[in-house]
C-alpha cells in the first residue's frame, strides 16, 4: 500500500509519521519547504509531545517525483488545495483515492476537480512544526472518513485507509456519511479558532473568560442552525467539545492563531466563510460568523498596510 501525504506541515506530518509505522505501508510526502523535506530525508520525521517517534518517509519538494499511489492524504491549508492537487494529480490517476483531513468545508470539491475518487475527512489531532523535520503533537483525537458523495471513493477504499491509520496509532472511523463529523469539527473550529486569533489567547484562556466563552457559544449556535437546515445530524455537540478541549488542550494555540502570529494568511474562508456561504444558500442568518470573518479579513489586510 502506497500513500502520498500532500502537505507535510503539522497535521500532515502526524499522518505521515504514524502511517509509516505500519508494515506494508510506503509513505511519500510532498511539501514546499525545502528545509523540512531535507531534514526528513536526512534524519527521519520526528514527532514529540503526545507521540514520541521517528519515521522514515520519502519526502520531496518536486511533485513530479511522487509515484503512483493507492491513497492520498491532503493536509495543506485550504487556500493551497487547488495548486497542490493540480501538481500531484498524476500520483492518483490509476484509481487512487484522495482524502482530505483539512479544516473547514469546500476542500473535497476542489480535490474532485483533479481526482476521480475522493474521501471526505475530518480530524482532531493537532500540532505545530518546531523546526525542520520535528513536529510537536499537541493533542490526540479521532479521524472520520467517508465517501465524498459527488465523486466517491469506494467504501472498501475508505475502510482500508481508516484501518491503516488506526494501525499506525491515529484512530480512524470509516462512515457511510461523514458530513456530521465534518460539520461538528467545522463548527468547533469556526467558533474557537478566530476568537483565539483575534485575542491571541490559547484555547483554554478563551474559554475561561465569560465574554469570549459566550461569543463561542453564539457562534456554535449559528453553525448548528446551518447544519440543521441541510439535514446534517452532528455526531456530537460542538459546544461540549469546546469545554473538553479547554481541559485537555488549555495552552494549545489554534492553527489560526499560529498563522496570525506568523503573519500568514488564515483559513477563514473555509471556516466561518463556509458557514456564511451555506447559511446564505439555505436561508439561515449568520451575522456573528460574518462579523468574525470580516474582522479576520481586516486583520490580514492590515499586514499589507504596515
């Protein structure tokens, strides 16, 4: 079984390193960071924190070097999905199934423009790149996979990938319909990530302040209403997940806060922007998500004005 991880940043590295622990699984990784790729090829991909291991992964900055693969795991930032898949599509041209484990909504639609078999996915493990070749795993959690309805991978492919992830230490569940899991994570992220990014507070510190915690709940409620309008049954209550994460990941800096601190573009369009788009389509008002998205866009714009 050959797997290509597209985007070997924090989350991509977690999947690449764990999959490489499985007998019979050959892992390739494509990333644009030459320093990260060189370190992986020289010393292995090292995980610290919640996982302590070093994995042998074949990494490259040249997508043309990717061989034909049975599976792809896409872990790029959402704004880079199209360019990454256009560059790597040849690796999946003979029936390979491509799974998104990215934040937000809309990634599978982009992947489907370049791959025939697509897997809808969402994941809760999180981390950060400490230095080239070294990634800290901040939190553990499950991954949910299911066929992407407009261009689905077979259920047997979904199950095979989930089994490999689980065997490597990243528990994954194969579902006939993964929309509930995806929207649960989307609502959780859209309610917490931008609030942390705007206040520069860790997840736990956002939740311990009455005002910011109330804002998180109000954002969750809007997301729930949009999911309900689509007939999507969430697999758990995002508001309860917020409190759980505050306990187990009190000092975790959400990915959007990491982007803001580094002056990088955020995934606001795939998160709150996605909830707003679906809200408009289904006639559900989302004023708070629209306001949060506008604030993050304004913050990003401010960087070009300095």
